[in-house]
């Protein structure tokens, strides 16, 4: 897919971190970007800075997603690119120090935002993509990029809900790509290692330095722009489909 100003994209979690970097990278290529976020202030700020459109959307709610798609499509037209970056990462053990089992509501919320939210946006976006004319000689109609995490494979202590949600995103990748293959819509997932986003940059500097030192090479935190660059490559390379790419400097997380 050749990125230019004839294309539109939707980026969830576009008000911060990896989503923000991706929204900026797409806009720099001329793509008209619709940003979904629960945080109105940051979502509006990024949208204003890149000449994009913001819609307040809670990805875990299918009606909210449908309403957001109506808003951004009214301005930008049908999106050919859908990038799912909205996510939450609460930490809790299966059984805590005091003997209490993991709060079921926290578990359900994590699955609701990270896994069901990704499903809600990607399935509704795909329906619109399938209905549009092909963009090129390959018959390509769109690309969906989901965000898992290395925690899908090497979940740490306290990451049971988060790892399960991200494992679900990994598991959806191939069947969703197969489902949409007849329609020329590709599906890829990026599994980031540790990136310097607000999720991490709020930690004390020595903790961030220690996290960076755990990465074999390059020994530092990933930069959000590096995620954005991979998202752009995935859009541009039509042979990338149905696969998960770890973007992690070869890190394999220890139990804690
Ligand atoms: N930063 C990392 O090291 C890292 C590593 C692996 C995976 N990830 C994943 O990458 C994605 C982006 O993370 P980030 O580091 O940029 O985090 P971030 O907190 O900077 O950004 C996440 C954005 O999602 C939004 N959001 C949260 N819940 C939402 C909901 N229900 N509906 C709509 N928007 C919602 C937040 O308001 C925020 O703007 C997440 O899925 C995260 O799990 C991040």
C-alpha cells in the first residue's frame, strides 16, 4: 500500500505513546488520521497538531466504536489503515500477599480493553474496508495492525490479566488474516518489548535505566517512533500478513 493523502487511517490510543507516534508517522506521509482515545484532552491535542480528527471512544464498548467510526469517516472517508494501540496494564498476582485471589473485575476490564477492544475496532473497521474498492493491482483494501506485547510470551509475575489479553491478540492474528484474505485486508500484530512511553516514563529514572539495561541490543528502551516506523513498513509491504513481529531488541523477560 502506497501511503499518501488519498488514504485515511484510524489509530486507537492515538493520544499517547505508541499510538501517538504512529498517528504522527502516518500524518507525515499525508494520510488523514482519525484518533480514538478515552482521554479527550490528549487525543484532541495530537489530532490538532497533525491535522487529524479526534473521536472520544472507549474501545471496549462496541457502540462507542461504531459512533467513533461514523465521526472520523464523515471527515476522512473510509479508513484503509487501522492501528490498535489503546491498552491498559494493571498489575496483580493470581493470589496476593494476603491470600486474596485476583480481583475478577480487574481481570475482565483488562481483557475488555486490550482484547475485546482490539476485536471491536478491527472487526468494525474491517467491515468498512471490505466494502471499498481495491486500492491497487494486488486487490488490497486495507491493513489492520494490532498491538500485543512480549508479555504474551514471557508474562512476568503480576501480569496474568495483561498477558492473557495480549496472548488473545496474538491468537486472533492468523485467523483474522485468513478470514479477511478474500477481501484483500491484511492483519499484522506488533509485540513490543519495553518502550519509553507514559506507561513507563512515569517510573523513577533508575528503574527506567535498569529496564533499558535488560535489553541485549540496543541496550535501552524502545522509542515510540521505532514502533511508528514498523507500522509504516507493515502498511507498505503487502507480503506481511498473518504474523506477529516482536519489536524488542531481543529481550526475553525474566519472571520479575
Ligand atoms: N510501552 C511499552 O513498553 C509497551 C510494551 C508492550 C506493549 N505495549 C502496548 O502498546 C499499547 C500502547 O501503549 P503505550 O505504552 O503507548 O501506552 P500509553 O498509556 O502511553 O497509551 C495508551 C493510550 O490508550 C488510551 N486508552 C486506554 N484505555 C482506552 C480505552 N478503553 N479506549 C480508548 N483508548 C484507551 C489511553 O488513554 C492512552 O492514550 C498498549 O496496548 C500497550 O499494552 C506497550
